[in-house]
């Protein structure tokens, strides 16, 4: 048998038909039946993963939504299946791109200034990097009410972020209002998506980094350093103030309270002495001899303990010197 490579596809077909053995017609019918049954099975049964649902369309019209597991549908594209991952968290990045995530994440070196450069409310330019995470909460709406999910989310996110950054000062965007900006952006995006009725729920919006543009970063850092130095000096001044002023106020308050206490003590003592004198005078008027004797005895009880040695002499005691022990031992 002499076989030659043909020059055209038509000749190849004719030559193959010439050498092809004839097949039994009954066998052809059996093969055709097996193939038909296989196609029927393949096009009828389908499985849905644990993190997704199946949306069935019959001639393009929505019929039902099936849950994870093995299911059956009408074959031969009468009913078509769309699998929607309703439990997956989708993420969109703005101002940067992750090339490979892992222990050491690799990022693209390309700049995305067209989406990250924004104008603040005080007419400063900042470079904003952020992420948006979202879920397809309603698979039917996300299939039938929107054409491009990712592009829509990106456009809405960029528009809302520009609006909110434009209402903030550069200082707020860099430091004080970052958490508020995240929440405001998420709420505003969700409000817009709900108005579109496309079944998307925003999980989180988070600012990754907010910096001045590279062209002015050095000058911006110098300004920040000057502000920090100013705040440092002010804080040190307040620290010195808080050490001196409260102490001086405390000492002044202490002096005032001591003076008030002394004044009150003197007044009370004066009142007590006056009351005692009045009481003594009234008693003296009532019984002069008794009062005089009592006063005499009270005075002696106060004076005698401090008098030292006491000598009691009779009316005729003339020889006083022998009684006085004037020696050194006596003095002791």
C-alpha cells in the first residue's frame, strides 16, 4: 500500500475515506446512543461548592437558586447554570497592587497616581492608598442588575473617597480622621450600592497609607518636624507650669488656712477669757471674801510648783543663815 501525504484538506479527506473500514450500522447506533446518554448526563447534573450557590436560567430567564450539593437541571442548554461565590470576600486595591501575598508580600513597583492622588479641603494634594472588601450578598441581583461588579465597585469607591478627602484637611486625612474617613466611605458606598439594587454589601473600607506626593515629601516632613518640635516645647512649658503653679497655689492656700485658724483661735481664746473674767467678777460681787481666797489659792497652785525650795518661818525666826545650805553639795 502506497500512501502519499496530500496537498489539500479535501484530498486528505478523500484518501482517509478510501482506507477507512466500513463499520457495522448497528454498532454505530449503539455508539451514538452511548454518546447521547453521556451528553445528557453531563449537561443535566451539576455540583455547587460549599462557598457558592447556583443560579439557574431557563432560556435566559431566572428560575431558581440552588444551595451547595449535587443537583439536576434540564439538559442541552435549556437551563443554564451560573455559580456565584456568595461567601467569598472580594478585595479591590487602590493606589497599589499586590503581586503575590504571603509571609513576604510583593507589591507592584508601578505608581497608580491617577487613582490615588487627591485634593484635600485645604487645597493640599495627598497620595491615598486604600482597600475595599465586599461580598455578593444577593446572587440574582448581582447577575441580572449589573454588568461589571468589580468595575462598578471601583468607580463608586474612588468617587466617594475623593468626596470625603475633599471635605477634610490634610492634617485630618493624615492623622486625626482616618478612622472616621473609613466609616464614612463605607456608609456612603453602601448607600449608593443599595440605590442601584445590585446585591453587593461592603464589608470594610480601610486606608492603608496616606502620604504627601513624592515631589513635596521632604518639605512636608520638615514642616511636620517643626510642628512636633513646637508641640514638644509647648508640652514642656505646660509641664513646668503644672509643677510650679499648683505648688504655689497650695502653699498660698495653706498660709490662708493657717491664718484663718490662728485668727479663729485668738478670737475664741479672747471670748473665753472675757467670759471667765465676767464669771469671776460676778462671783466676786456675790462673795468677795470667798472669791478672794479662792483666787489666792489658785494663784499659789500655779506659782509654787515653779518656786523650787520653800522655807516656812515662824514669826520669831531670826537665825536664817544656818538654815541655808550654801555649800556646793547643797547647791546640787
